[in-house]
C-alpha cells in the first residue's frame, strides 16, 4: 500500500507569511493528490485536487504543486482564518490521507 | 444544493452494534459513490471504504473488513454504516463523503461522533 507522509506536523507562522506544507508518497502517485483544510468540529474542506486545481470558491492565495512522490501546498500570504489542520489525500486505489499539518499563528 | 446529512451522535457499550446513516440530496444519488472516513484525534483520517450507489456493492479498506457493513436505502438516497461488536478503539467521528466525479471529495457529511464506553 502507498503511504503518505506530511511534514511538518506543526507549523507556526505570522500573518502575511508565505507558508509551504509538504506531502510525500511512498511511490509515484501520478499527480493524484488533493489537499483539505479542517477546522475543529467541521468536516474536511477541499482546497485543491489533481495536485494544482483550485476548488471553486477557494481563495487564490492557496496553490498546489508537485509530481511523482513529492507535493506541496502553498499559502502565499497567511490569513488568520487559515489557522487549521491541513491534510493531503491520494484518491485512486483507495483513499489514503497524510497525518496532517497543524498550522498556527506565531 | 448538494448536501450529505448524517444521523446524530451515539453512545454505546463494548460489544453492542451501531448503525449510522448518511442522506444525500441535491443530486442524482445513484450517479456517484459514497465513501466513509474514520477520524480519531490520535490517528487522523482513515478511509473505511465506499459503496456503489448504483449496484449497492461495497468495497472495504483492509482495516475495515469483518465488523463493518455498508448498505443502501436507494429509495431514500441514504447510505448506512453498521459496526458490530463495538470496541473502545471504534470511538471516533465517522464521515461520509462523495467525489461528484472529480478526483477528490468536495462534499462531506457533518460527521457522527460514536463513543464506545462501558
């Protein structure tokens, strides 16, 4: 089975910072990667799919990139409402989620 | 609008069974599969499996074969997850979700908290 590892597990940043979150697969997942944001008590919210396709309604400060086994979610200018836990997900062949990155304000 | 609405929280004892539901609306129910995801604070998100809403055929993730059953009430646009012989480690929030034809899940239910305690 393909394993997905996210890093870091905890990230502290200031409002306005550019932040990057990483997701690494144990094998090539051919851009089959999505990113979700989850706030306490809510279901995950889809941000990006197919590595870099922004879901409708998601602010353009969020972007995704990567290929093969290595993928990145970037937030160009961190906003207070971006404080949340972020998960990446492999979709085909059974869903697999990364362990999450908790993003907090410094 | 597209919605997945799940049933309410459950408190059960070890060894009991629980059945939680996920009712879809706002789209043709049989067009898209429904997936189920378990979330625990310590172990993140774990995919449990999915059910083909056209045929009723379920597929289970490796960790969820045996005590877990996915079923359909197609006339009610509802999917059910039943867990038997509950264990403490089944304490979690359970989500249903659908992909709506893209390679991700844009629609999720609100989640059902299941607590297993003696």
